C-alpha cells in the first residue's frame, strides 16, 4: 500500500508501506480521511516537536476517520462502518492515568507522533479501544474533525469560561476557530479575535467573534485599557505567550494551546508577574469524544466548514505546502488516501 512520509524538513514523499496486520486485538481499517494538523506542520517545517524528533522517514497524521474493512460483531462493528479513531493510547497504569489525566500519560502511544506511524496511509490496524463510533449520517469531514474539536473542548474545560466575561482568542487557525465557537456556546460576553491572516479573521467573525483585528494592541482600545478576563492562545509563534499576557487584564487567566516554533516562548516576566496572571498549558485532550459527537450531531458546532481543501494522497505534499504558507484560503486540508 502507499503512505505519505516526512523524510526531513520540507521533504515529503509518497512511498510503499507494509500492510497492517489485523488480529484478535487489532482491527483493519481503511483510512477515509486525515487532516493536516498544526503539529504535523511542525514536523514538516522543523523535523520535531520538542523531544519528538523524526529520525527516519515517518508517516504523520492523527486526525482521521476510517472505515472498518471486516465485520467485528463482537465489537459491534459492521463492515464498511465509518468510525472516528482516537490516536492516543495511554498506558492505563501510571499515576496520571489513575488520576484520570490520560492526556498527560508519559507512556502514551500516539499515532502520528514519532516513532509511531500515523494515518496518512491507505490502511491501518488499530486497537479496539481506539474505536469511536459515530452516527452513520456523519460525513468524513465531520468524523475527522472530532479530534481537533476534542482538543478545543479540553482547552475550554481548562479555561472555565464565565458568563458574560470578556475573551480574547489569539490565533484563528482551526483550533482557535473552534474555541471561539465553544466560548460563544458557553455564554461568554465579548469575544475579540486576533490573527495576522485576513481570511482567518473573516472566519473568526463567522464563528462568533464580535471584533477581529490583525493587531493585538486593538484590544486595549476596545477595552479602554483594561484587557480581557480570559485569553485563549492558539498560535504557532514564540511570541504567543507574550501577546496573551499583553492583552489579559490584571488578575486575568490564560490558556496556552498552541505549539510554538522552535519549542520555546518569549516572555517579559515583569508585566506578566505584576498582573498576577493565572496560566494553564493545554495538552491534547481527555475523555471528550462523547461531547464532541453531541456537539456535531446537534448542530451546535459546524466543524465541516473549517475543512477548506481536499487532496488525494499523491498530492499530500501540496496540502502541507499551502497550510504552512497560509495560502489559498486554507484552514484545514483533508487528505483522502483512498480517493
């Protein structure tokens, strides 16, 4: 079968991959669609995310929908059934798993994070615990987007948004846009969105932001110098932490969701310290799929509108190129390995 490999910085090839081996504890699936995530772009642009380094050709992809290749009645799975797949397999035995903090398990096996291959391939073998059953009227786009929606849900859980408080979203890629939609559902007050890319700002307004700008300094003008109660940061910029601290009010709260280029933040400590800011770092997600499915099924969040581009596997390099360049209005590119 064929798979997409990241071989190095900005080096993508399509090559042969071994067929997955199903068994009693593995389910053979055909990958229906896989999204290009911001973390995939870090591997493409930098070859690593922190300690996770590509040392040999690597198959990325962790946001994906799949179809079951053979019926598994003991698991309630029909042949051809569309499912979402949870890419994370925490160990289940460590201190953090026992605390229910499965997203923090240090021994997680995660499809699409080196050295574990991801879903940018025609077929995979997955574990039963990875199966997420979805309503069969869900589209490939809706099913694939459950994973990034789950990341946004987890970030909002950490933020504890309060009724009618002011919120700034810094960075309006797919995760930022989903957080805008969820914050609006949570009943916050004014949502102020900041992004340097014009078409992302337009999408932020459509998702529920009250005001949008390319310049974070506009938030001071919009709030009479006070700043906002809550900042949700979803950029890939080392300056993202600083920008979040700049727009937060005295005593405000920040949730950092983005992964900065170069694996480091820049922050002037004095002003942030004097504001007495509360800061949380968001890491993947916990048990959120049931809520993500309900939000999509009940049409509370429109995730499909975030998918702007679709590519066959053979053109996967183009998907990475346009997303990395913020070109052609790309928000989320969907790769269809079996198109």
